[in-house]
C-alpha cells in the first residue's frame, strides 16, 4: 500500500462542513488514506476501513477528521477503568479541589461528569459531600462507579435533548466535567448546547481536550485515529462555546499528559475572564491560521514515514527479525498510514524475551520510557526498540 501525502495548499480543499462553525471548504493537512477502525483489538486482521483525513478550518481553526464512525465515547459499550491510572485519579482530585473552592460548592450543589467512567473524578466530590451525577454509556465501568463509590450513572448519550430531559427532572449543574470527550464526538455543537442548557447561571463546564499546537510541534500524528476526531486551539473552543452563549474564562495546561488543554467555560458575562485566556490567544495569533504551520507538520510526517520505511527495509534486507510492540489505536494509525502493517507480527509482551526478535517497533510511544524499563531483559539480551515518534530512534 502506497499513500501519497499531498502537501500542496489549495489542491486540498475538503467539502465536508467544519464540526464547529459549519464552514464548507476545509484545508487538508494530512490525508492518511483508509485506516482500519483504530480501536479494533485485532489490529492486523480488521477489514473495516474508514477514510482518515485530517483537515483544518480556516475560519475557526479546528483541526478535525472529516468522517465519523458510527459509535463514539458517548455510546461506547465498554471502557477501561480510569482509576487504574493513579496519575489520572490524583489529577482529578486536584481539579475537583480547585473547582470546589472557586465555585464554593456545598451540599446544595450538583457536579456532573460526562463519560464518568468508574467514578475516578466524581468520588472526590462525593467525599466532599457534594451531590454527583454520572453519565456513562459503558456499563462495565458504570457498574464499578456504582458498586465501589455508590455513584449512579445514566447510560444515555449526552447532548441537548438529554440535557433538557435532566433539567425537566429537576437537575441543574453547578459544574459539568468532560475530560477527553469533545475530542471524540462527531456533533460538538450538540454536546456544548447540552452544557449551556444544564448549567446554572453561574455554573461552569470544565473541559479537557487535545491541544492542536502540541500535535503540530511534536508530530504525534499517531494520535490521529477515528477515536480522536478533533484537535483544538483555544481560538476554536472560544468559537464553539460562543455559539451557545458561553465563553472560556480560564485555561491551563494539564500537568499530567502533554498535549492536553483544560478550559473553564461559563455563561457569557457570568465570570471575569482570566488573563490566561488573553495570553494564550495572543500566542495563538502567531500560528493558528498560518497555513505554513500545517504544511510544516505534514512535511515532517512525510519525512518521518520515509525514514522509518527505509530503516525497516534496511533491517529486513539484513535478515533481521522485526516485531511490533503495542497494538493500540495509535499504533494502528501508524501501521496503516505507513503501509507496513502486513509485514510485521504482533507479539504478546511475554513472548518478546522467549522469541527474542532483533528489533521491536514500539507503537505505544506515550509510555516509551516505561516499556523500555519493563522490557530490560529483552534489551539486555541484545533486543532493540525502534521508537518512531517524534523522531525515529533506536533504543
Ligand atoms: Zn470551523
């Protein structure tokens, strides 16, 4: 499979409307071609293929995958328990403490989380005696929230219709959390309209999304998959919330995972806008609508692809055995888009030491350091990892 990455500017207008501002005529950044549905566990065998083209909107600056798959985070059937990641739980605790203090929450308040998972976040409100309500379609993790923390969840898809239903039932939120939800849903306006409908006049939405600048700078293009539809700038989020009578009043970067931006949004005029918003908007003015930034990103990915392809070819011609470590969603994008999926074998981590392939292409680049230290025996016995991003290196 050979996929040409076309980098000319005007030849790549995409007809799909922008997911935020509905503009027709998006600029292509990275046509990665068809990709098997990235979340499929059977990475190498899945036949399901979807187009996977990343484009940006010259009006609102949202970077987006232009096609959607039928299910998303709001309708998922199962999920991994978030509490398994200690860092995530601790960060949730710190954000909840911050919100409780800022909004002066108490027993009369209500905290809601969309995609509330196993209660990793809402538990902290509950411990502070603040009523909570979860919304989680995945019943496996919703059950953990209920049995472990006594947190009940609605399995419904969150959007304007469901928000209005909750409101009719007497629920009104002081705070709505949505961590890594907006990046995964097709209808952004429906979700944010739901926030606006469900929040009290001085309520706040606390939203974590992938930050576009980090994608462009770090060339983590392997995060682009069908589970990850949108990459946001602050400019694009302001536009999105503005369309629903809301504004961003504060913004910060996640200390836990690079590439994440956390915004605090409220009804327009309800809260003073912090200087953090102006500061980041000023920074974004230098790049967010500059097509050269997107072209540079596209070019970097192209050279990365060539470099990795050449390395693998050289190793193969030397008779080296190469395995793949990590059949994740990210890895699948990489395998598919680089057209190397069919040449590689996927191992169980235990087999790595037993079979001792010469090289192992590491696809879970997020936890590279951790995996390298876990697999020290493989490396001591002469095995080497190929780490593909942000630059190709052997470790
Ligand atoms: Zn737009």
